[in-house]
C-alpha cells in the first residue's frame, strides 16, 4: 500500500488516507493487543504519525480545533486507533517541543524525525541525580502505545542523596525521561475489556542511566521548538483535548451506526423498523444534540484559551480549569450517548466483532482514565470557588 507523505494536508484528510487499512486490520490489532505493523507503517507513510509535531520535527503544528477534528475522525474509525492518536501523536509532539537540543538531536534528528513515542508521564519513578543525568528506577502501568514505540516516556521524581528535590513548598520536582526501547523491561499486563489494540503495556526500569538532555520538566510551558500556542500551554491541555476528542469520536461512531441500523432493524414484537418508533426518534434527536453541544463546548473553550495565549496572555488556573472541565463534560456526554446507542441497537450491539460492540467496550474502558475523572472536576470547581489557587496537575 503506497501513501504519499504530506503533513500539510488537514488532519482529517490524513485520517481518510489510512482509513481502509485501519478498517481492514482493526480486528487483527485487537487480537494482537497492539497496533498492526501495517497500520503503524501507514500512519508514517501518510504523515499522520508526525502531524502534531513541531515544525522542526516534521510536523504541522495544528490548532486545537484541527487536533480535535483529527482525533474525532481517528476514534470514529476505531477506538484503539483513536487512542493511539491521543497517545503517540501528542507524546512525540511534546517530547520534540520540550527536550533540550542535545536530546532532540539524539532522539529525533538522528532518526530523520521518524520516532514513535508512547508511555506514562505520571511520576511513578525516582532517580538519583548523578554526573550528567539521572539513574532511574520505577514501574509504570498502562503505557499507552508502547507496544510499537521506539522510545518510551517515564515520569519521575529526582533525588539528591536519597532526598526528593522540592520545586516549591510541598511540591516535588517532577520530570519526564525519554528512554530507548531497549532500556525498558516490558511486563505487558494489557489484558482488558476494551481498547485492546493499543499496546498499553506495563513496564519498568532499574537503575538505568538517563542523560539530563533526555529529560524535561513535566509541567513546563517553555518549548525549545515549535511556535504553536499549544506548546506554550504544556502537556495537560493537549492531553485533555485528546481525551475529549477521542470520547466524542467513539460516541459519534455509535450514533452513526445505530442510525444506519435503525432503517432496517425490527425489534422483536415491533410492527415496523426501529427508525419508525417515536421513542427512538426522540432519543436520537436528544443524543445527537448532546453530542454536538459537547463538541462545541470543547472547541469554544480551547480556542478561546489558545487565542488568549497566542496574544501573549498568561495561562491562568481559571483557563486550565475551563479546559479540563470541558473535556470531562465531553467524556461524560459521550458515555451517555454510548449507553443509549447500545440499548437502542439491541442484540446487534452485543455480537462480538461488530463495531457497536467494540466501540461500547472501548468507550467504557477509556472513560475509566483518571485524567477525566471526578477529581479533575472538583479541582476545577475549587479554583472557580476560590478554595484553591492552583491545584497541581490541573
């Protein structure tokens, strides 16, 4: 399969260019519990894998609206493929933006920017500070996209003489290490209900040396390269937008599939197809409107903040709270949409291998992620109420 590389196409156009192979190999990816080599290769050949990178790493630096449209279309094709979109694409973009020059040259330039990167940024490791870098030890769960990644991200807390390094009162320094695959021990563990094809393996390292040039601060908003406002907003907003786009994409696939199904499906005891039932018609109208409203909220919120940051305004805790809450709300709406579509589809939705069945499992697996959980909503509300000034990790 030959695909022309052009990251200057729109994200949705790049997704369309790989759609056939994603559809053809989605079941194979689920069986393998990681993306197939064919899908990964197609993502590179099309330019999709590096689409969100800084220009210096071969990317197009899309706006948040463009990123959201790309993630929605990826997840609409297949939940696992969509999850790879919010794991590999922003991971490589962030690492390319924030690594020091020597680390960027080692990881990206030396490989002609063809670097697939995944992993867990949460600081589940500790590292002794040594001459030239760190000696890292730790274990990370659910390393999204690591099944096919060349480099693996691993969040950690630096230590000096056995003591944590404090960034401010009560807040330890938090950093991200970028590790070549051969330095990592994978223990797999990815035996799950949904998102089976994402290769989200558990992994660990023990006393591995990482040069300082292959690390960067977890919450930095000072890119070394890339001019997009998104890179001046840090990892958290990009990750939040990804979760929102992914959930909306999977939910939209279920809405579209059940609408198509309704034209011919007759439920037991009903005199006419599902599309003729007033209760189905009302449910469809309600949930399509809910989905559209959630998408508009996310697009509006992220665009407003993006515009403000581009104009030179500081990224405030209130702005971050607004973005994170919009992502949580979009996820909650998507889960409700999925539940309705699953019930409306009847037994079609429970047959193994159908898109509806896989999408339902994927959505309920993805929405367990802590990044769009209850604590995010309460942290944001506390900022709005003036009870907290700047919660860590918001």
